[in-house]
């Protein structure tokens, strides 16, 4: 009976790893294609902002200068999103390597947050329980 339980636990863990691997590969594919588009959009908007700002400075048009500056600010925000996606891609690749090596441990932040909230709630319930006596 103990062997059956151990086999069932091992099967559940292996299925979880396989599901995580599929999810990680899917997320990487999506993030890679998104980053490709973000990179093109970033360069297009940044180049437009620089050209517009240079033209506005040459023609002494203050309104166009602000439009050029705004375009450069937008390009910077797009660059930030692209870098965040790159960081996520690195973490996913690391998790995929760990799954491949057999050393993967599921430590998602979401689970940690749920456990923390559950512990905080149980502490609150214990506090209320003690105050009622």
C-alpha cells in the first residue's frame, strides 16, 4: 500500500513537471514573438521622435519638439516592456533547463503569495479566537 502511495505521488509530480514544461514553452514562444514586434515598434517610434525633434528644432516649432519628446518617451516605455519580457524569458529558460536536468522545484510566486495570505488569515483567525475567550 505504501508503494502505491509513493507511485501515485511520483506520478502527480511528474505530470505537474510535464504540464509546467508545456506551459513554459508556450509562454516563451508568445514572449519571443511579442518582443520581436516590440523591438520593431521601439525603433520606429524612437527614430520618428528623433527626426521630428530635429526638424522641429530646425524650424523653431515648439509644439513639434514636444511631440518628438513624447514619441521618445513612448519608445522608452516600450523598451522597458521588452526588457521585462526578456527577464521573464531568462527565468523560463532556466526553469526549462531545471526540468530537463531533473532538479526543477515548483516555486511560483503565486503559490508563495497564497500561502502567505492563508497564514495571515489563520493568524487573524487565531487572534480573534483568543480574544473571544
